[in-house]
């Protein structure tokens, strides 16, 4: 199992993707989004390289939120608003 703790700075979306654009990340992906004080975090995923990003089922969150993505995921896009947050990933 691999784990990551990614700081997400406001105004600078972070892309978490496979090193090879056509590959998928190892699933399941367990994600914990922890917004900074007074801030929000949006987690989005795409299922194919070059495809559109889709918000995870929790949408934009303002408190710590845990969710597991079980299907194929090519990349994650993490966006913070107003305060630096953290996204933890286990796969």
C-alpha cells in the first residue's frame, strides 16, 4: 500500500496522476480531504487520460471528509479555496 499527504494551496490545483498518461492509478483509492480553517476543498477525478474531470460524490467540502473510489481512475485534481488544505490518499 502507498500513502500520500498532499498540501493543496489556494488558487493552484494539484494534479495527482499516473506517470504514464494512459495508465490508471491503483484502486481502490481512499481519500481524506481536510480543508484549512475556513476553507473548502474540491476533489475531482477522471477515468481516462484527456477526459473531463468529475467532482467526487461529496462535492466541495468544508470539513474533513473520507471517501473511497473503487473504479478506474486516471487522475485526481485537488483544488483549495481561501486556505491551504490537505488531501490524504491511500492506494
